C-alpha cells in the first residue's frame, strides 16, 4: 500500500487520471489531496464524482476554490465569470457531492506517516496542536446551521494578524485565510495578500510562511498546494509544495509519502484565465 499526495487538481480530471495511471494507483493505495479540487479547469464535476466514488481512500483538505464553490452553492455568493463549476451546481447529485465536500477538514495530520497537509499554510506562531484546534473551530461551523452566514462573511483580508482575543466571524475568517489563502507573512503571522509570485517577489518585511522558524515546521513534514508560482520548489527542508500549475499549463504532481518520490504528468492544455 502506498499513499500519494497530489496538489491542486482544479478540475483537471484527465490529468488526474493520467497521474494515477503513472503511479499504478491500486485499490490498496490512498490519496491525499491538498485542496482546490475544482474550478478553472474543464471537468470539475467529473473530478468530484470520481473522488466521491473512492472517498474511503481519499483524504482531503479544503482549499479556497472548494470553499468558494460551497459558498456559491449555498446562495451566499454569486458565481464569478471565471468559475467553471456550473456543471456541479446543475448536477442531479450536487447535494450529495457538496454535502460530502463540506464535511472535509482544513488540516490533516498522520502521525504514523509523519506528515501534515494543508491547502495554503500554517502561521509560524501556532503549534500543531493549536493549528488543529483552530481548524476545528471552522470545521464545526461548516457543519452547522451557521454555515451560510459564515460563507457570507468569509471573504476579506482583515484581520490580517492573529490575536487570541479575536471573536466571531473575524476569528473564523483569519483562521480560514491562514489555511486556504496565505502565502507571505511576517514574523508575527501578519499576512500579505497582494503578492502571489515567486520567492524573489516577496514584499518588504514579509517572507513565505514556511521560511519562518515556526513551531510546526520544527517538528513536522508539511504538504501544501495553493502556490503555483513556486513550481513545486520551497526553500525549506521537509516542506513539499505540490501545486505545480496544471490548470495554467504546468504539471500535476504527486508525492509518494512513504519514500518522498515525486511523479508528475504534463497538462494537456492551459485552462486557467
């Protein structure tokens, strides 16, 4: 049995199938998916249906595009012109698929494998225990009657820095932003959202979240996606950047957790805009 972690699929179903064929994915193998399963690519519905069919062998952390789909489905937000998940919204099995998607976590740790997975990042000031506790705060809301209200208030760049005194939707928003949107932050965990490029493009006073001497990074191997501009290259040992820009014409990448071997397949075409 092997465990394969894959970066942002974003509806690139054909490339996902090609990658699984490349690694000879079998019924005894497991998949870890670092979020952004849908949107921008051409086959979000096929992707979600396939993953739901094999859900007993799939571990997922939610990404910002997954949350956006759930917010649109709930009626809390209107779709964007660039969204490509209308097929999911109109599908007969939409409720089944999206109820399952909404039940997925923001953060996953497997102590036996020695890996933690998140879509975007973990702020340097949090321990792994605290990160899981705060992820759970959002996960509980997603499963509650307050989910629609949360989706209405989910978007926004403020507050940009964590404080234990934060309450309500401000607290939930910053937790969500850390796990699903963060790229650059300062030593105190203050996020900077405008920069999305390579490591050399970091704004003054900020560094990639994984470049800080964080509590989690000192003890855990971290898998994340979200940052296609890195092209799979982080500047920190035991940190694995798996968004290699398939939807932008790059590759779809898998990491076999047992031996850290990488596999990739080329994008069939550039889908994103």
